[in-house]
């Protein structure tokens, strides 16, 4: 996990499989992300003295920055992580968010991305907790392919008993924990969805969560 309150980077990594190799994968990805982010801040800090949030989101391509964080971590898991683990069968999910300050204001933009089924939620004032990411998993693919809609996908995911579901829905339920991609996984250079949300005066709070936390 990364909690860099001064630098404005927050992330969770959840090793796939629960083995020692999975822990190495998550540690390797976290270390790579942390070091790459420090280099980004160091370059930005040439124009200022303090170690703090990036300034003026419009002066840099934040989507490219987050993409680099994730792709560099993916490569580290495949190389140094595999060397440490003694196997190339290791992978980890990631969910990360970076805060960038808007110029001449106390407002911010949060850029976020994920690979796998680690999630990011947003809690804004008195509003309900809002999920920002969609898992790289079976249910998401079923929605994308219009086999089920989002309502039924949520109902399947949250079902407590088999008798709440049809036979087909129960087959989806049993497979819902699988993921379609991860850092270090079979797919090289995973597909990354990067989005942003406006945060006035940090009045909102985002919650990155590992897949084991619901």
C-alpha cells in the first residue's frame, strides 16, 4: 500500500493467489510505483521547493503519468519480481490515485486507474459511497457484451444464497472472483482505464480497496 499524503499518491496492491510469490509481486509493484512517482515529483519540484502535490494539471499529461506508473510496475513484476520469487507465475492487482492541484486555487483533480479487481470508492460530503472503478472480471465482461445489465451484475455479485439466482446466474456467481488481467499476468501491457474527478478543496475522500475488502 502507498499512502503519500504530501506527494498526493495513494495506491493498493493485492497479490494474486495468496502465495509468497503473490506477496513479492505486490511489494515489487508498490516499490516501483513509489520510485517512479518520486521521480515525477522531483522533476516537477525544480520549479518549487516543497515536496507536495503536483501543480497545474493542465501542464502535464496526467493520464500518461499514471500509465507509466502502472506499466513500469508491470515490467518490474515480470523481471525483478520474477527473479526474487524464482518463478514467472506471479501477479498483482493495483488501484491508484494521484492528486493534482488546480492553479491559483484550493481545488484539486484526482486522476485514478486500476488493473484487476482492486477498487476505488469516492466519499463526498453527505453523499453515499460511490464506486469509481469496474473490476477486470467476468461480470464486467458480461455487462460490456450486453449479456447482463449493470443491475443484474450487481445483484449476482451481492447474492447471499444460491436460491436468489437462476442456474445460469449462479454459474456467473461462482466465477465472479476471477480477473481478466493483472500486473505480471499472462497479458503483457494490460489495458488501463484512466479517469479523473474534480475535488473542491479536498472536501471529498477516495478509498482505494483491495479486492478482499468489500
